[in-house]
C-alpha cells in the first residue's frame, strides 16, 4: 500500500512539473528563429558589449569610501 501512495505522489509531481514546463515554454513562443540562431545572436551581442571604464576620480572616490569603511570597522573591533 505504501509503495502505491509513493508512486501516486511522484506521478502528481511529474504532472505538476509538466504543466510548469508548458507554461514556461509558452513564454518563449514570441522569439523567432531556431535555437541555434538565438544562441549565435546572444553570443555575438555579448562579445560586442563594451567594457565599462571608471574615471580616475571615480576610482579615487570609491577607494576613499572603502578606506573609511575599513577604518570604521577597525575602530569598532578595538572597542
């Protein structure tokens, strides 16, 4: 009897997962082209992304802020 109950629970979980998969697959429907074409487009766009560069002033502001945080944590540990 216990095995039958376990099998029923597994079947219900499988059915639930299949419904979720169908819902998720439907959200991909608007995209056009094959999966291979989508992968190549994504790979090309990722490689074209420019590296973000911080100005020296921005770097200094970030470094100073971090030094203040470190100093604050050091003083709180001494107490």
